C-alpha cells in the first residue's frame, strides 16, 4: 500500500498524525502533513486508511494492495 498527502489540499488539521503517527509527520511551521514514507509498512496499513478517511479535506490518497 502507498500513501500520499496533497500539499495543496492539506489544511493542517493534524487528524492524520493523531490517528497514524508512524505514517504521517507534521511540518513544524504550519502543521501540514506529509507521509513519512510513500510505502506504508504492512502493520500500519489499517491506520493509514483510517487516517485518510478522517481527513476533512480529503487530502490523503491511499492505493495499492492491502
């Protein structure tokens, strides 16, 4: 599974990092999110999907096999 955060859509709500702190990191300046790695570790796939669904801006895309 892969994950990506659209920097144009992310508004820095930080929900993704609260749900999946191992998958997403927050910018120290503006709080915007980015993926730690595009390839999500197998043990983090479920939380990465939950984080994508929690994003009010729908800025997170997940794709690939689970």
